C-alpha cells in the first residue's frame, strides 16, 4: 500500500512538473523562465500583484539587468514609450554619455529594440522593451559596454511563460491600484503657486508646487502628517526621515493595506535663511508599494 502511494505521488509530481513547462535547470518567475547560468551572481525578485520586478546581477562586475513587468494595454504601452523617450531626451545623464545609439537585442526568441548610452570606453546603459500577450517587459541595463558575454546571452535565454488568466488577474490588480490612487486627493498647503499635477501610466501620481514659509520650517511636514494620519496611513520609516539635511526634507507613508506608498520631498529654494518667508518646493508622489527596495525581496545566489 505504501509503495502504491509513493508511486502515485511521484506520478503527480512528474505530471505537474511537465505541465509547468519548467526544465530542471530553470528558475520560474511570474511571467518567464530563466535558466541557471554561470554568468549570473544574484537574482533579486519582487512580486506584489500588479507590478513585478526582477534584478539580475551579473558576475565579474559586468553589470545588472532590471526587468519591470507591467500589465499595460497596447495604448498604455505606447504612452509609456513616449514618456520614457522624453525623459531620456532631457535626462541629465546625457551629459555623461559620449554617444547614444539604437540597439537590437533578443528575448524569448523575439527581436526587441532600444537605445544604448555609451558612458565611457568600459561602461554603458541600455533601455529596451517588449510587449507580449498583455504584459510590458521594460528592461534597463547598466554595466560593461561589452554586452556579448553578459546582457545578450542572459536576455536571449529568457523564455516567456504565463497564462492568460495570470495576465488578466494582474490587469485587474493594476486597475484596482489606479482607482485607489486617483481617488486619493492630495491637499495643498498654504498659498501655493506653480501648482502641477501629473499622472503617469506606471500608476505614479505626482503633485508639485511652491509655497513661501519660514525657512526650513516643519509646518508643511506636520500638515501632511495630520492628513495621512486622518486617512489611516502610517509613517514608513520615521526614525530615518523628517529632518532637514542639505536643504532637503524627506518623509514616507504607507497605507493601512501595506500596498500604497506616498513620498514627500521638500526643497529649500531661498537665497537666505535669515528672512521671515522663503520659497520652498514641494513634491508629493503616490504610487503602489511595489518598488523593490520597499517590497518583499528574495535573493538567490547562483552557483
């Protein structure tokens, strides 16, 4: 009887393994499989509903690959590419790049295009992207300018592997986050000017404005502390934030579900601190609590 039970369990394991499409030298992530490789040092992985992020650290200091997987519609994907293109055009990093050129890479048997910034003879940065079955794969690389032994083979070895149900569930979570962010009305402190509200397709809502207050005062911070406390949000790391340093002040809150993040930045913009009122810039971001440094992180050492 015991032998029969063991055989049945082994058969179930084999069937499950084969149905998953996972080979014995592969690691399964939410949207793709990645073979074990001697050129990979670490993999840092965060998956919390709508947004999925993987950082692949390559050996021999050859660089790192960051992949963000987001359930965009085709229109949202096109909008994001336009947004990121504008950011890259105006980025301050361009002043450190000797040249910028188009590049073509391969992922899961598909040709994808992007841009490569040559920083110097030994280093470069690359952004490229792909859209497959309702999921946008946004890829950033920073490392060695010789990508033939690191970036190229690693991307080429990736195999997309997910069901329509997985993509649909991620999309529903994405819409849930969007609704929560849109419905959170961030108040404005004092007599603000240069007010600007922006909403990015990646679900980040940004409110920026300027206001005159006593130099390096905490009145803006206290205003937002009261607002978020009244809405059930809690300080994320109060022991590390909330003080002025180099004319800047930072503070972060997380909502009662642990799934939303709000980040406040206040910048002193005055020419003198010996005045009654001076201009300060206020930046308030609200986004899903999905950024890798905040999320649950799994680190796997590759042998």
